[in-house]
C-alpha cells in the first residue's frame, strides 16, 4: 500500500472516522506495533506543521482562571491557583508551597484542596490541570538549612584576632571571683519615646553592653581575681525566630532582621569574653530564658566551638533550665525565673552534691527587670538582677514597672560570700 493511502487511513483514525485501534491497523499493514504506527503518523504531522510546539499554552489559554491570594487577621494566608501537576505532586506539601510561591522555610501548610480539571487537546488527548486551593501560616520554628548555618558561621568576627593569647593581667589564686551577669538585654528590641516613653534599638543595646563591660573592668582595675564568672542568656536576644516572636510565639517589636541580630549578638558575646579574659580566666554559663531559647542555644554552640582550644575559657552550654556554680564555700543558683517558694527545695535537691559544705547559698534570678532582694530562707539568699535595657511596648501596655536602668556585678570571696556589689547605672 502506498504511503498516501496509509496516511489517509491514519487521518481517518485520528478523526475517529473509522472504528479501529492502532494495533488493528498495525497488524493489517505489517507495522511492528500500534504504537510504532501512531508515532510514525505523529512524526509526519510534525514535519508538515500540523502540531503546535507550545501545546501547554494552547490548553491553558482556553481557561480564564481567576487566581486569588487572601491575608487573614491571624497571619495565615489563602492561595487559589490553576496548576499543572501530577497526582503525586498534589500530595507533596513542599511542591504545593513552592508552586503557590511560598518559602518552605518560612511557611507551613495548614490545608489543601486540589480539584482535577480535564482539558482535551487535539494533539495530546487529555491534559490534567488542578484547581489548587491552600491555606498556609508562618512557621513557629525556623527550618534550618546548611546555607543559613554557613551564613552565620562565616560572618562571625572578633575585634581581638589572637584571643587564645590574651594575657589575664589581674589573675592570681587569691580566692576572689568576679561575677558579671548581663541580664535581660533584649538585644534586637525596638521601642521609641512616642509609643513607649523610651528609645531602644540594636545600636543602643550594643553601646550599653560595652558600657557595662568597660565600667566593670575600670572599677576592678586595682584588684586581683582567681576567676571571672560571665553569665549570659537571660533574654539576651529579644526574638527567637525570623517571624519576630518569642519562643512561645508572643509577637515582638524588633529592630532589623533576625539573621543580623544573631551575627552581631554572637560577636558581642565573644568580644565580652575576650575583654573579661584580660582580667582572669573566664567561666561562661548560659542561662535559658523565655525570649530566645532556641537562638541562644545555637549561639552557645558557636561560642563553645570558638574557644575549644582555649584553656582559659570554659563554656557551660547545657540546656538545663537551672544551673549551679560552686566557688569555695559558695554555691550560686542561676535561673531566669523560678517561684520563690521553690528556691530552697530546688537548690537542696538538684545540687545536693554541692551545697552541703557551703556556708553561702545564693539564687540569682532575672526576668522582672528590677533589682530585688527576697527574705532569706535559712542560709539561702534570693535576689533579682536589674537590667540596662529599654522596655517594650508590650511591657508598657501591661503596666510592668522598670525603676531604673542598671547592671549589677559582684565580687565574691571563697569563704565570705559576696563582699562587693558593682552598680553600673545608666543615666
């Protein structure tokens, strides 16, 4: 049979003028298979310009689909789009988020509904499109990836290039400990006089941090110490994620991006340790808190790695909610906050191997932004640490009272307990 006759029969088959399958025609005209015959005919049509190259455009242009995006009061969003995808794609959460234009690190899927659209074309039979409707909300926990981690590590710097070789000029084994807590700095908080009655931002917080450290160094320049205890954490950072909320999702007014805050806060702590190391070897203790639990734990891993080869610096990066530090006949309990009535049972049970031979037991708490001394419980003293930070719009609205901006540091004798209180007052 001539090709013209075969082409005519194939065209009749394509136009459904004859009721025969491709396999029947292949058997009748000595083709290997029906698929081989169908492909031969398709090649002919392509060569003669009977097939369009942009078939997907031909299909989708038939439908004027109204795509919509809605933003809701609770921060969630709805998106409605017409998508070409497979059945497996319609069940893939990450595929749906990306197809609707959402960053999978910043958003999570709440619900999805995908309805199939069957669209016929002359060339390809059935094209499957989906009417895809999804609801998303901001992620509470940021999804870390390698790129973000490298970004943080690669940008960490220190003003002291040879931190391992710092000489502790005031170091001697004389039984004196310098205790330096930086409590409730809330680095990254933004407030202004118009809405809160005070100005506070990243620049101010950084200036206050170094003011406190330098003031302490100047006030003890004629004294010798066996060690320095540097207490960090205690709401050092104001927000715990890129969504600008605390660990438990309380919204915050923040100054700048979270990534920038993490980079600068890490460098500040490193610089603070180096500065205090010029006095004596430094023990760094991380105290967990409610604003920055995840972020500060990550930063402490960086700090620990930074000083891994420095014998003068010891880092306590553990995620224990309460820490205990023993120096001579003194034991310090360190926590962001506890119920005062539980102070004695906690220290005597959790630190039972440390407190029995101590003559001075002291809890140092933070959280309330005021210096406070509670009534003693036997030998146990309980104190609250003040802060140099500004107050937020939220705390202002709630009526929380912050009397003055100051930082308290302490000189502790191994036998006599606290002998000196160093007040750094911000005017």
